[in-house]
C-alpha cells in the first residue's frame, strides 16, 4: 500500500472519497455498528436554521461534537449523533417575503395556504444545504435519522406539549405589554431582542404640580412622544428629594390630565432626575409598575408604529418620530422643557430583521414559568446537569430566578399553528425547539429510539442561547419525560475577529469555513478551530493555525510513509500485528529509546483521553501535537532509523533479526496508537492512512487505545 504515499497528501482528492466510504459503511447509524457491550451515547445537534449556511461557530461546535462522538464510537458505545434543522419561523418567512417583495408582491397577495406552499417548496430546495456542508467538515452524523421541526411527527409532538400545558393550567391567554416588531408584525420575547447603542437626546420635561402649577417636578426621558400615554410619575421611596411630594398629583403637559406621584423600588435614582414618567402601555417596566399601582392604561401607539387617536389630535396617525418633534415643539412653546442633553441610548431591535421594537399591549398566549423554572434550577443545583465551564451557571440561574411568564404566540404564518379552535397565531420557534432532545426520538410515542437513546448525554452550544434554548429544553425534558434531557452542557467560546470583534458578513469580517476547507482541507480547519479552543476563552481567529494544521497533516503523512516503508507487505502487517501475539516484543529486547516512547504513548493516551472526557479539547490536541511531532517523529523515528541501520550491521543474524523486529513492532504499535488518538480530531487523513495499513477494518470503528 506504499503507493498512496507516492505523492504528498492532498485533502481534495481524499476527503470526499473517505466520507463516501464512511456513509456507505452505515456506521454513523448506531444500529449498524458491530455488536457492542456498552450502552448508548447520544448527542443531538443544535438544529441550525433552514435559512442558514455553515459559519465558523457551526464549524467549531460540529468539530467538538464530532470529537466526542467518534471517541465514544471507538470506545464501544452505541454512539448516535442526531442531525436536523429548525424551521426558524420569523427568519424563514422573512426570506420568502424578501423574494416576493422583489416582484412587487407580499404574502397577503397569496393568502396563508398558497404562501405556505411557497415556503415548503423553498425548504425542499434549500433547507438541507447546511447539513450537506456539515459533511464537508467530516461530521459523523446519522443522517438516516435527520429531523426537521416541521416534520409531521414533530408537529404532533408540539401539539401534544401545548395541550399538556393547557390542560394543566400553565397556558393562558391575556392582554399584556409585549415586545412588538413593527416590520414583522409579531410579538417576540425579551430574549430575542438585540440592543444597539445610538446617540440620541435626553429631554428634561417639567410636570406642574396640580395644587401649585408654578412648581413642578422634572422628568427625564428619551421618548417624549410617549408622555401622551403617561399614567403617573414614579420615584424611589428611598429618594429623599421627593419624600414630601409622594402621593400628590401632577398635571400631564399637553394632555392636561391629572396623574399621581407614586413610589416604587424599581426606580433608578441615578437616572436623570430620579423621577421617571410611567407609561404602562408602552414600556415593560412601566407595565409592571402600573399593574402594582392599578394605573390607567392609554394605548397611544398602534401595531404599525403610528400614534393612535388616544394620543390626541396633535399626533394621531403620525409616526412616532414625527410625534416626537411635535411634542418637543409644543413643550418649548409652553416653557416646559428644562434642558436637552446628548445621550447614548441602547435601542431595542428585533434580532431577526433589525427593526425597532415597540412595547405594546397585545392579546397573547403565555406559559406560566414559576413551576417550570424551579424544576430547571433544581436539576443544575443538584448536580444532575453540569455546565462546562461551570461559570455559565450564573447566566442560567440569573434568568430563571427572575423569569417572567413566556409569551409563546407569534403573529406570523410559518410555524406550528396553535392547536386551539379558532386560533391563527403560531408558536414561538423556541417552544418547538425546546422539545428537540426527545421529540427527535419519537416522543410522545414510546419508540425504540426513546428507549435506547434518551436521555442524551451531551449538549454543546453557544452561550447566547443558554436561556433561549438550553434552559427551556431542561424544564421541557423534566416536564414531559420526568428525566433530564442531557447531563453535560458544553458552552464553547465565541469566534471573534483577530481584533476581538464579532464576525459579521455585512461588515465583511465574516469567514466562510468552506473556503478554508477548499484552501487547506477539513482536517486542517478542524485543527485550527480546536487548537484555539482553550476552555472558556473566546477565540481571536487566526488563519495561521489552520496552516499549522495543514503542516501537521503533512508531518503525519510523512511519518506514516516511513513506518509503512519499514513494515511493507511483510508479516508485520497491521492485521497480523493486532491478531497475533507473537509479534509482541519482550521487554528484554527493547532498547532504552523503545521503552521511553512506549511509556510516552501510554502517558499520552491517558492524558488525551482524560482531557477529552473533561471537554478540554484544545489542551488534548496540544498534547497530541507535541507528542507526535517532537517525542515521536523528531526523536523516536530518527532513533528507529539508527536502530534499523544498526540491525543490518550486527554480525549475528538472529540478533540482527530481533533488533529489526523489535524496532518495527514498536514503530507500528506507537504509530497505530497515535492514529487512533488523532482520529477524532483529524478523521480524514487518519482514515486514509489507516487504509494503507489495514483494508479489513475502518479506523472509524477501531477500538480506542487503552
């Protein structure tokens, strides 16, 4: 098999071929694995959106999961890595609507059914692109079990979950102030908001006292147009400046409405003057304050982002920005502007479309969270579920300890329709994805997969969806199966630009992993990703590490060519070596160098295995790299060359033969052991090299070294 080493290693010629061999073998499916004594081991992939394509975060997370699943497969587990995609309600609907807009059309020109037909056609054509891209990376997912959150069976799971909550009294419908996306015309949750800092103005407005309009209280606000819906002015009860006027009444400027001065602990005394306007219909905090104090609600902004008739004749029908100008002008005319300052303000935006979010009262479905949150908190505090690194527990606990009821309804067409008669809304995408670890395995049916592969063991994901997804999967798993959905949660680092900024396609700072695969090969990219993944540190991306990965692959290739050249097609073939004990060399025949490298391999095997099991993948790769390159290739292989030359020079034939056999056996033992250890990290090149030593069995299912 030396002929494969006649040319330098070429990943382009190898990787597609190797992946096809793996797929043809069927061993990504645990049902097809050789008889195993160990139990099952399951990972479900965090389902990427059907609108997405592979980005660097996907690539890192896939490499991490593949390392785990390949090692477990080699250790004898019935290892299942289950793939799938998420329907991504708002994002997918936006994609289709953008295409229609180019034709001067909207979804309303088609109606719901025809529009959804278009979405399904788009999904069938483009929805699995990212799964094919995972294959380019070498991901050993069981694609025969691929799931989609809008599959017919998955839809049954979602309906079952909704009706369970409904019958239990945890789901209710109510009018509450929610986050409303003006562009998408739907509610979104607090967790789906992104904030962008903008330079704006802070307006200091005088609110006259009712019993003495020559005296006033000054209120600071960034949104003077919303004062038309004020129900009160609030101060902190500990604020001595306002101690004597709490309970008195003010005259609301422009509207000339009587409003009270109230006290509330949630008021920040350091903002503005410490006195804030309370608009219960158009601010989430104000809504809470209004509910506690039984304040009136004035709906002055409508769902299209325009002022309503309730705002008054000054602004009715106008956009909020226009109304702001009119209100400020009117206040100036009445000498009620104390001052205006420049101010940096965080503006709430929809994380999907980037439009400004408007808090509005709306009739929505809500899921009561108190009972569910307690379950999720207990699961982690008890140690049944662990975060790696542990520090990410803080984000998890902080959200669950302060969680509000979850607004689960959305006013779009693409998604899981709420299974109650007369409903046209769909469910929040995260409601359906919260069922992912068990709905993908057939729940609520008692399927063989549910029996064999649930609970899953490991979840690997990014920190930005700990509360959006991870926490919701935990309480959903406990609620519907009475079991934790997974025991270990790996929160991997975020890949940033070299300068430490978030990657962005729109800003031209994003990096396409497929381009790096084309340039260097998938193994080299995996090396570069994992090499820089050291614990909880974010990665300041540097392509030089991918180049280092390519060089390392070449080093492995050249070392393999040497070892196979020494073994050739002789009795020392890998198959015979593994099956026949006569090739094991007595320790008395080993040289000092032989003993040192064998002890080094034993130590490296233990350390690498331990580091992978602790999810310290970068450290494991560093250890492997150092041992292979320096201790093995640079030192032992050079010593082996000397020992083989010396065996030719020894006078006694028996002694010469024993020295040659001993060196060959040690070379083979160490080399095969290292190929196994390297396989989860660099699967393509190690499988290709393994085939040169042994055509009878794939490295994919070889035994992990003891």
